[in-house]
C-alpha cells in the first residue's frame, strides 16, 4: 500500500500499523484529527496533505514555504526513472572512485529522494515553535497589555468616582476606557498562550485555534476595537454639538439622546463582532484569533467592509472637527467652555487615525493582490499596531488632559475624608465634633464637584441652567457615621 486518501472524514486518530510503506498520504478535512503524527512511523513518505499546518512541523517543514498542487495525482514513474537514471550514471563512474565514496553518495541521493513535501506548510501565521515569533513582538505586546490595564483603570476610577455629576463627554471617555481594557484583555490572552506554549506551539496550535477560547478572544478584540471607534466618533460629534449649542448643555433631552446613541454604538459593535461566527469565516482561521485580510473571499470581504466602515467614521470626525475649527475665530477656542476636552478629542482623533492607516493599507493591498508585504510585517501589525490605541488613548488623557489631574486630586481628597470619617467613627467623640466633620466633608465634596464642573459649564453665570446653581453653605443636623464593611 503506497497511497492512502482518507480526506474529509471524522478521524480523531490515524493508525500506523501496516502503513510504514506509504509514499502518499492525504488527511485533509479531518478536523477532529488534531494530534501530531511522528515522522518515524512513515519513513517512505514523500507527499502528504494534513488537516492543520502544525502537523507538518514533525516532518521538518517549518522553514519551507511551498505549495502542493498536482503532486498527489502525479505519477511516480518519472521520479523513479530519474532515480534509476541517476543510479546508472553513478555506476558508470564507479571504477574511477573507490567503493566507500560511492556508497556514501548513494545514501545522500536516497535521503534527498525521500524528502517529505507537506501541505499546508507552516509559516508566520501557523508557527511551529512560538506564537509571537520574535522577542521584539513579545516585549511590545506585554508592554501594551501592562500599560493598557494600568492606564484604563486609572481613567475609569477617576471618571466614575462620584455619582453626583458626570458630563456627557466624561461618560464617553469612561466607557472608552472600559472598552479599551477589553482590548488589553484580548491581547493579554494571546500573550499568555504564547508564554504557556513557548517552544512547542505546534502541539497545541490546532486545539487553540479551533477551541472556544480563541473564538471568545477574537470576539472581544473586534468588539473592543469597533466600540472604541464608534464611541470616539460620538465623542467628537458631541463636542462639536456642545460647542455650538452651549446654552442647551446637559438638558434632559440631550441626556436621553446621548444614552440612545451609546446603546446604538454598543449594539452595532456586537453585531459586527458576531458576523464572523455566523458567516463561517470565524476567528479560528489563525492562532491570532482574528479574521485575516487574505485567504478566503468571505474573510477578505469582511475585513474590507470593516475598514470602509471605520474609514467612514474617521472621515465624519475629521470633517466635523475641521468645520468646527474653521467656524471659530482666532483665539475663540480658548474662550469657549471646556476647550480642553475639544482639544483632547482632536488629539485622540489624530492619533487613532494615524494608527489605523497601516491596517487600512494592509486590507486594501490584500484586496489588490499586492504581495510586497511580508507575512512577518502583517503579523506584527495585527499584534502591535491594532491594540496600540487601547494603550495610547488613556495615556494621552492622563498626560495632557487637566480633567484627569482635577479628578485625581478630588479622588485623593475623597479617599482621605472617607478614611478620616471611618477612623473617627471607631472612637468616642462628642456630637458637636461629628456634626462639624460632617459639614466639612460635605463642603469639600461640593467644592471639588464644582471644580470639575467648571470645565464642563459655561463661564458666564447667565448661561448656567438654574438646576446647576449650587450653594456652598452647609447646615446639617447631627449625623452619626457608621463604618462600612
């Protein structure tokens, strides 16, 4: 038995007894067959087609990037004739060489004749040893993951610190921080898989990319990236609308409208993330758990449609902000209320647009069949450039937005007040001290809240709605503090 074709079956294992003489083996379509097949069991094998590229790693195909087209149906007579012709040529010059040299040359020809050609061949997206492939990518991903968690946690803590007052733009920035943290979680899962399978990824590659963990990771990644772009678009439109209609700021109707818009953004992001699972072009086409911009037409069409939608969002943001800046006279931007948030959204828009250009170029170059981009470059873009906005967005807010400094100082003072009130509640004090401390705490909260609102409210008292007129007096009755457990 020299040829064996058992493709498109439900095999979960492949027997080796009595099949040591196989030269051609075809196992494609057996998706349940995820275990590796050792090369020692098939010493005569020349051509093989496997369900997963990782199974070709055992036959030394890691560095070979070739494609098997007609070799399965090709007759072996030509190769055998070439071998016998070469053998007879060696016999003619046997008398000119000694027998030992001839025997060594014959063994080398025999080894080269029995080299295995395996398909599909491993590559950067089907690695044999390491998921990330290089230490530069590995260090970059771990750095992005660490900064993403730390920075987004700080932004979320400062934005959602108090339920007393929260402007629309701060709500959007806080939600962007939560979404960016999900992107960091997806990248962290890939980093964990790379670390746990370090040096032997071929043994677990098939189980990982076809498992539920890869599907969830890809779903989180696409949802987080799309939700972040949609929320950024909504934030830009909100800034433009608020700058032109300062007198209508924070009305009941605008609050309902912004909540509806936020819900629509999240629903649209969920629908986009679920589409690959419904159309068959799922996230398991690669161990990176992302729809790749090449390969099947469905996956390529999905990525191109995604790039066009995101490009439309960036175009809307750019046109809106360009119109806003052109409509303002020179120096007027510094005089409008909350100019820091207007400048901050412009900075986020510029940064995210620059980082999205390589992803868009990659998708369109794949659509046009431009092959000058190497797979290693594509892999580095997907692993480093795609999750980079989730790290830079909160970092820019922390470094350049005065709202963060004010909110962080307010959060520290609130924490000190809470600790002081908890400490004093555990000791015996008279009722007058308790009343005085309660009043001081309330005055501090009102002062800090007023300081944060000043960034979001018009400077003129005539533009401020009556509902936001806050008094700084404090007249409270005696209140006993109860420690929280």
